[in-house]
């Protein structure tokens, strides 16, 4: 995923930041709002009152003490050098989504060697896996690892680091279980093809998370530290226009121009943008613009992504796009066919402030500081298939800084993801994520708060 850092754009001439951060809804009457359906749309200003939740969080009696932290930290320190080797290997031998055969082998071998019960090629996906370890009865903590890269960019999103953060976190929780201080289970999910937004959606469909764990945790490297993940919903659509070929100079009037239809779509979407919410996104590419300049194009196609802050708003934007497609077909006399993504929408991430703040509290011990919630929630823009998991159970997806100012999905970020400082940052964040997972295992009252927070936020997400 590629988060957009709005606060980083403050200095730029376009000042995206000012559009987002100072945008306030006009004072309108209730009647006006209902008429124009503003009530059905929830802009960023109306996010839940996080401060109220974090205040409550401070009253929680946390059970992970220095002794347990020491067990976790020790276990992770012991494997740090080996994890570094794996991380560099996955960086140098990058594989794209659903083709992560080498990563699958390296990660599952490590887990098996370290006492996990491993299922390779899990849930019908060649490069998915699960690895579990349990001791006694108790709650079950899930951890996600990702390992796919980006064509042309290598590990431009740092998924080599996410892979080893999954190993480290699972090993840290396992050590706490082995120490006898906690009981329950840890399950590491190897989730392929995050960049294609496929892996976790398939796993959710097959109830891999729902039937096996009570919460799910993962980390993502970035240029900054945020304990919340302002990651938004995404869907995609392929559109095709079918016209009639003709000699473009000798008899153009005998043709039906499919490229004209595509240009109409582009113009329609461009004009529509002015009336979209500032948080909506539509972006696309032309995948077929015709065959030759001297033939009226008989077939054209394009591929678009649409994004909204919440999954339940996607339908609103989808209808608008479909209207642009139909209008272009009508205006040009072309036939139109559009196909929304078969696997379904990638949902936004439902936050869990209780676990996110626990992670942040551990990170603060290392001197890491976090911006206020409202700043974090305005900094979103990317998407992840972890969103679909977060609608099923309490999840967190903190972003941690890896000593770079580069955005994800850049050549500079690819380079940063291979450095030693990035490795150390990953080890540090994994210790804090593992401590959060162990809190879930140890502390019933805490777990109840996690669940209550999840249910409250799920209701807010569905409004
Ligand atoms: Zn990513």
C-alpha cells in the first residue's frame, strides 16, 4: 500500500494539506443535507472520538510487565541476525503477488525449524501458509506476514520487512507461551499478494482468521510512526468500448469510434471530481487505445481504481462511474461493458484503539512519539487487504518509521527497506507488537475492552 502523507505536502504549491485539513462543511439546513444526501456521507471530520477511548485505555490494568517484556525481547534478539539474512534474501529475490514461491519456502522452513506446526500452500493458495504454536487453553492471537513486491520497483513497500516482522512477533509471543507466563495460541498467517489485494480477501472468504484467532496484528514500514492505520476502501473496474472500424481518412463516417467513448469517460470523470468528496479517489490507465491511427478504433479499454474512506461508500462512487461509462456509450454509439472486481471490495481498516495504543505505549519506551489521532487519520490514502480482516475481528496495522523520508512505492523506499537501520526498526516494532499480543493472551479485562472497542468501531464503520 502507498499512504499519502498529507502533512508532508504542506509546503507544496498545491497544498493538498490545506484542502483536507481546513475543509469544513458548509453550514446547511437539515433539509438541504437530506436532499443532497450529506447525511449519508461521513467526511473525515466526523470520525469517532478517539480521545474518549484512549482516556479509558489508561485505566486498564496491563499485565505485560518487565519480566515478560524481557522474555519477548530476548527471544527476538536471538533470531535478529537470521531474520536479517532472510530479509535481505527476500529483498534481493523479490517475487510479485501469488508467485512468492521462494519467500514461502524460506519463511515456512524457518518456522518449522523453530517449533511451529506449519501448513504450507494453505487455503488453496500456492504461496499462503499458516504456522501455529499453542500451550494450554486460552485466547488465540493472529499475526500477518506479507512478502510480495512491486513490478519494476522491487520491495518498494518493504514487504521483506513485514515478512520478518511476522516471524519476530510470532516468535516473541511463542517465547511468552513457552515461559509458562501465558497460555493460548499464536498463529502466523503467510498472506500472499497484498499488492494485488487478494491474499487476505481469499483467507477471509475461507474463514481462515475467523475460525482460528480472536485478534490479528501486523506491522507495516513507512517513513513515519502511526499506531492507527488510516487505510481506505478500494475497488476496481475494467471498462471496454466496442465500436466499428473504418478507414480514418477515406470513410470515417462509416466508423463508430471507441476511442471517442474512452475520451468522453476521461472527461466525464475529470469533471465529476469537482463534485466528489475531497477524500474520494478515482484514478486509472488506458489499457487499449486502438490499433492504428488510420483505423477508427473499434475497441478500447481502461482500468480504474476507486477509493472511499469507508467500504460502504464505494457504491456511491461506483454508480457515478457507471453513469460516465453509459453516457459515453450513448454519446458515441458504442457498446460498453464494465466489470467490477470479482473478488469484491478491499475494505478500509477498522481501527482498534485499545491495541493500537498498547503498541504505541511500548514504542514510546524506545523514544518513539506519535502524532495526535486526528492528524494520523487525515494522513491516509493507501489501502490494504488487512481491511477485510479488520471487519471480522479486532485488528491493528501500525505503520513504523524506517529512517527514511521516502514514500512507500518509490525507488528510495526500496533502498531504505534493505538498510540495517530499517532492520533494527523492524525488530524494535516487532517486540512492541508481540507485547501487545501477549497482553491479549494474559488479560481478560483487557481483551474485553479490545472486543468492545471493535464492536463500537464496526457500528461506526457501517453507518
Ligand atoms: Zn505495503
